């Protein structure tokens, strides 16, 4: 019987595992993959998440490995439309950090292993769950065939957007698919934008580019449809056509086409089971908030778990947790929707008028402060 079993060793499950192990709890993190995923989805880590990661003793390693993005620039036709400095985000973390998700997960997994080398169980796919009222039994198969069961006083579903735990706990979701589709890839950084994040607001649709460790730049391009079979040459051509920037397709190190969905679980807590991260809410990647939001869920839930296992009454704290985290998720979704809407393909004349209106507004200090706070996820950790 473990205190807590976490299903899913993505960034959120690993982070929660580290926080709970630090408190001396007995924890198992069950992960169906036998090897860590090398597919890097998230790169952006925002200041409130860095503050939370500091609690698990991993922020420093991440900052040491990542690239600090101190500002974001919006351009159209090569001309600057707006510029945001993240310097005022917080005194400690005056930047957004860029680090590939695979490295982020590796740093978190190393922290978990340092706290308890047996905590992470790879190759364990959970397929069934029974909440007996005072404990929960999870069953599944280990490394393909061996049947295995785990019992825990509490179970956390951090098993991603298609969460098995959410389905087994009969928690419905609400949400929708968006019409937006994107093509994304990493190339050696041969431009002059350095550590800046750049948004090219072009009539054919937005082109975003971000620095990535290792002298790379990640390019994300809005496309008319899902270009599942596209090549690095296709992506390079789209980037050049819309922005004039040239990237070398032969040196491409990651390529992915994706569509966008937003879902929200109707509850995050059911009996002895709680959902965190993408299992509870899937947010559009445009704006880069999903992983960060999941960490902030975990940071809020960890002390409640510790208190509950000590026998304290936590009903009211759990209700508040659920309300605040679902609110944060809805706010992040609205922000992501705005980011996607601004990046769609529009006629040149419309963009011209839109930017003529936005440019003076964006020069106002109060507007800039608000935009920086929104972009850097200020307040999504429940600190107001
Ligand atoms: C293109 C793209 C770019 C993104 N960029 C950003 C960004 O810059 N910043 C940001 O904050 N977010 C970003 N995101 C979102 C981010 O990747 C996710 O929000 C994040 O991975 C969610 O973490 P998680 O731990 O909740 O779930 P996941 O990362 O999905 O991890 C879930 C884990 O559970 C395991 N699992 C699933 N089912 C079972 C089972 N039955 N038994 C055992 N294990 C199981 C899976 O194998 C997986 O390892 C991006 C997403 C995409 C697609």
C-alpha cells in the first residue's frame, strides 16, 4: 500500500512525484512507456512555473541548461509592430525560459530518482481502477505481458489528454476542436534575432520563432490545413515565403504538424482520485501554457495531499483547489484562443488597419504591463 500512486511520468506526474517524495511520502509513478519520449512538444517555461519548480529543487538546473528569452517582438512585413520586455515579469525570473520538454522531463526524472530510485516504474500501463472507499487498486500490464496491481491511499491521473484514469473515474469533459493547424520544426539558428521570441503577423498566417538550446530555433507556422505529410523543405519554403528568412531544411532536427483542441474535465477530484495537467485540461499549444498550468495544479495540490494523509480534513481546501485550477485553465484557454485568432490568415488591408489601431495602443505602458502579465502567466498560480 503506497501513500500515492501517480499515473503518467510526463512533466506533471514527475513534478508532483518529486514534491511528495520530498515530504517523505511513499510514492510510485507508473509510466506506460519503457523509455522516455524524445518528442519535444513544450519549450516555454514561465516565471510562476519556475517559482514552483524551485520548490522541487530543479529550477536552477533548468535555467542553467535553457535559453533565457528576455523579450518578444511582433513584426509585419519586416517592420516592428510591438515589443514586449519580460524584464518586469518578476525580479527573480525576468524572462521566459526555453528548454526542450525531453530535457525538462529528464531533469525531473533525475530528481525523482535521487529521492527514491524505485519511485518511477517504467513499462507499466494502467488499464483498470477500483476505488474501495479507503484505498484504490490499480491494475494493468507491466512490460507488455506481466499483470500487475498497485494499491494506494490516493491516486493521481497525470496521464495526459487522452487520460485513462479520467475515463475509468467516469469524469466527462467539455471542449472543442479549433480550425487552426500548424507546422513546426527546429533548425540551426542562422538569423539575427538572438534570444528574442518573434511573431511574424503576415497575411498568409502567423510565423513564430523561438530560440532553443543548442544553437537552434523553433519555427511554428499557421497552415490552411493539417499538413501531416509535409517535409522540412515544405516548412522552410513557407517560412521564406512569409518572412523572407532562410532556414536549412537539410539540418532540420524536429518536424511536427498539429491541430488544436481544448478540453476541460468537469471535475478534477472524484473520491480518492484527482486529475492534473493535460488529463484535467488540454490547452492550445499556441501561447505555450499547458505544461506550466499542470505544474501549477500540482504545486497547489501537493500540500493538500500531505494534509489529507496526515488525517486533516481537506474537503474545503479541495473544493477551492478545483475551483481555482479550473478558473486558471479557462483563463489560459481564452489567452490561447486570442493568440490563435491574431495569427490566422487575413487580407493585407485588414491587417494594415488592425495593426494601425494596435500599434499606438501597444505603446501604452499599462497595456504593455497587462500583456506581459498575461503572456508570462502572471496570477495563474493563484497569487492574484
Ligand atoms: C506542439 C506543442 C507545443 C507545446 N508547447 C508548450 C509550451 O511551450 N509550454 C507549455 O507549457 N506547454 C506546451 N505544450 C503542452 C505540453 O506539451 C503539455 O501540456 C504537457 O506535456 C502535459 O504534461 P502532462 O504531464 O500533463 O501529460 P503528458 O506529457 O501527456 O504525459 C502523460 C504521460 O502519461 C503516460 N500515460 C498515458 N496513459 C497511461 C496509462 N494508462 N498508464 C501509464 N502511463 C500512461 C504517457 O505515456 C505520458 O508519458 C505543447 C504541446 C504541443 C503539442
